[in-house]
């Protein structure tokens, strides 16, 4: 795949520090690093962002995630290897990524399941992480950023 253009955050370098600052803040928000990477991986799978899929897999492996669980993320509902908290985070990630799929995109049952497993600060980190991953996916997919570049 050939990129349509250089990454916009490289063309407008003033955009990158605030984005990286948000990443740092999210990582201090409380959910386990592996949970955040699994969520980022699932969002990126949904959006078809190969750049971010590869990056989340690499980061998850560095954080100690197993190949078995990484392979199962796309079918997490049927895979026995995820905790209830991870399932709640993945459900929240899917719902808040697929906003146009239903009239109540993030129904109370999905929100309440996540809220049962995560504090308000952790939920904030999850919501910000999901939103930021969607932003990165949209930038990378639109400009056809190829996988393989270092994060």
C-alpha cells in the first residue's frame, strides 16, 4: 500500500505533541496497559486500520500479552480467555466505534457493564482511548498510511 500523503501529524507538527500528551494522560488513567491495547486493537480491526492493528499488537506483546489472546480479539465474545472487565471494555469499544449501527449506540447495559468493572477515572481513560484510536484510524485509513512504521 502506498500512502496518499505523509502523515498529517508530520506535516502539521504542532498537532503531534497534544496527541502524544493525551496518550500519556490515558496511560495514567488506570486500566491495565494490556486492556488498553486490546481495546485499541479491536477498534482498529473494526475500522480496518492496518497501521494501528500492527502497532497495537506490537505494544500488547511488549506489555506481555499472549498471541492466543491477540488472535482472539476479533472473536472476543466467544473466546474464553478474556476477563469480564476486558469483555466490558471491548463491548464499550465496539459500541462507541460503531455509532451509526443502532439508534442507541452505547446502550445502558454496555455502559453499566463497563462501569461495574472500572472506576470513573478508568472509564474516562477508556473513553478517551477509544476516541483517540478512532481519530488515529481515520487519519491513517484516509491517507492510507502503510503498516510497519515505528510508533
